[in-house]
């Protein structure tokens, strides 16, 4: 009973001061679950079940748990499922990003605290996959990612619909008076027709694609629709593979190297992915002491064409990308630009995985590099006196005529101020103005909500205005579109320049030059009293207190400062 082998149920014994007694007690209790001694001697594979009545995107989680467990048992292991925090975008107040780090801590600590030789993590909705990768990176146990998969598209009066690019498009039409109450309700009935995640290239799809490129998911897993039989077969394969990973001790930091993150960022650009994924992957890399060089990322964007024709940058949906060959087709097309030697969860390199996959075929969703959707990657990193620590714009989803634009600032002090005044008929605003929202960052909101998609003021929307330059320290849903400058760093609430912008100032956005400038003299700016940071009810205690004291900015992933190790000197993209 004093076996020092740290595998299976002997792993991470509860401390009673007597290891033999700890193991005896653990086995006594787990016998209550009905396991045999044979089962308890097997490699243990944890299965993170993020099914929740509040998470529509994870509606199929229990089916995936069953498939993963089947795969583990077919390979001779013992699967043990366990729950963690589960987060859905529309059911989290004040915003799901506020809870991402909580889920990452929960995932890390539950992987570390409970006996498992490997873990399969079921994620899907926007914050869940990054939280799980962050947790797995820190826990250091062999880990493999499975996503719930994208929803199928819906249809309204013969028009194909997808959450949530079309949620925003139809809501914009409703705000402009083009869609009656009954019609917008009918659209709402059809936007999310099946289990699964948003089926455009939003944050969930982007994170799934990047995770496959990073090597943390079995090949082909990112794009399989949630309701497809292939999705459960993929889950079974992941369970099987996790048993082998336990034997091989294939821990995450062998896979998630700077070169692998470079591959993932390359894919972010090529798929016209979500700006949120930049923050999330920065946080995952940070957990391994790897820094993200924003200038290098921008250079990588300039040399990477957008190949994937999906909404919101293009016209198709995730089921189309799956039918076109999924990430295998994307990675193959990008292969001259990728680090093909990177190790993946298969135990083989990315290049070997591509060689082993079925041949690609002619299709129109994944363009060849010789005929891209856009010649440059979807995201640009901006700097300038308004954003000395950087800002991002998804120019593949912006209006070309606004990419070099000078306009008068119309400033909103907070989300509440925005909600109060944006539709005020007396608001002094013109189509050429620049809408500015501050105090919407990590500490300001808190949690950096997806409020960067500032609505077009109702009176302008009714005149047919579809897009304006918008600037904030908030994030934006990956499903949104428009000429929207996000993640302005440092944020207003910590005294960033955004706090000193006044109504009527001139702001100049020049995406080609990667500049966002506040055209106000330094002396004048220094004279101005910054707008005060907002106070938050309930901030004297609990998770909100922890969050406000320790959350960082988007340039370092908006992780808690005590969760990432010191930087190791390793940098990505490299
Ligand atoms: Fe879950 Fe869009 S709300 S992926």
C-alpha cells in the first residue's frame, strides 16, 4: 500500500500524513462507484464535462462525454468525467470574459487536484476553449481538446441565417426601422437551430481552428458540425488517443511552443478570425512564459492572405468549411508558411498529420494563396498616441472607405452612458464622426465586454448609415463587422490616453500606416484631467475584488498577474 508509482489512482494522493492510508481510503471511496480492481489499475483519463443548462452551445456535451469515455475504454484506460465552470456568452453577467480566468483556474486546479494521467477537455463556446488551454498549460498534464462543434445554419424566408453575424445584421435592420417586431422575433426563432457554437468565423470557431493549428486537437476536429456523427467519432478518437498520450507523457508544453503559437496566429490571419482570439492565445502563451510580439504579429498579418471565405469577412458558414475539408484544407494551403515540425497531440508533427490526411479537393470556401479573399491577414495591430500599448482592427470586416478616416470624436464615458445617450435624438453626431467608448476595458467595465461594436446612433441608422469608425478599450464579438478599433491599451480606467479624449477632438485612423492618432497637442493633453475610472458595486469582496486587483490588459492576455510565470525570453510569432 506504499507504492510510489504516481500513475492512475495513486496520483496526487490526499494528504493525511500516511500515503498508504490515503490510497486505501481513496480506493475504498471509489469502490462506491462500482469500479473493479482491474479498472482502477488502468491509466485514468479525466473528461472535463462542461455541459450546463445555461450553456446552449454545449447542448451535446453529454453525447461527447459518452463517446470520449468509449474511446478511452477501447484503448484500455479508465475514463472519469468531472465538471468545471461552464460559460455561455449570453448567460454571463457582466460578461463572459469576466469569468474566463475563473474557469481557467477551476480547470487547472481540478486537473491537478484529482488523479488523472491525461485529460480530454470539452470546450466550445467562446471563453471555454481558451480557459481550458490556459488551465491545461499550467497543470502540465497531457491534455487534448475537443470542441462541441458549430451549429448548422438556419433559414428565414429562404435566406440562410447564422449566429451571430446575422443576429447583428437583423438587429441593425430592426433598429433602422426596416424590420417589424414580429419579424425580428421570427428571425430570433431561427438563428440558432441546432446544438453547437456560432457557425460563422466568430470567436468559438476561431479558437477551434487555432487550437487545431496549435496541435492541441486531433486533425480535422475544429469544423465538424455539432450534430454530425463525425463529431462523436472524433470525440471517441480523442479518448483513445488520450490513453496513449498518458503513456507517452505528452504534456502541453511539448506541443505549445513558440513555433506552434506562430502557426496558430498564422491561421488566425488566414481565416479572418476573431480579434478576441488574439487576447486568448496571448493568455495561453503567457501561461508558458511565452510573450506575444504585437509588431511581429502585424508583420505576420501583412504576409498572410485571408483564404477562408466565411462570415463575417466572407460569405460561407462553418458547415461549408467542414464540407470543403476543414482545417486540413486550410493548413495544407498555408503549409509553405507554417512550422511543419511542430509536435501535435497525435504524437506526430503537423506536417506528418497533413501528409497522412485524405487528399484535398476542388472547392470554393478555402481559396488558394494565389487567389485569396484578401491579400493580407484579417487583423491589423495599430499604435499611436491614442494607443501607446497597441490596439487592433479587423480590417477584413471593415468598410474600405473608412480605413483611412479623420473625424470628430463623440465620446461616451461608460457603457451606461452609451446606453443612455446613443439613441438620443438630440445627440450631436454625424456620419463622419468617430464614436469613442471608454471605461470598457479589463478593469473599467469590468471584464472588457464585447461592447466595441458600438451601435450606429438610431437617427443615423434610420438615414441608412451602416458603418462608422468606432474606437474603444472594449472587445468585440468575432461575429461582428464594421470599422472598429478595439483593445485600446492602456485602457481608460488605468489612465490611458482614452481617458483624456473630449468631444470634438479629431481622431485619425490610418490602417495602412497602422496608426490611430488623437490630433491634440501633448501639452494640451497633459493639462487635461482624465475621466475618472468608474466604481463597481460589490467590489469590496469576492471574485470581483480578486479580478479588479489582478486582471491585466489585453496586450498580455487579460490573465491574472499571479497566474502566468515570469516571461522565459521565448517570443511568438518568431
Ligand atoms: Fe456560444 Fe456563440 S454564443 S459560440
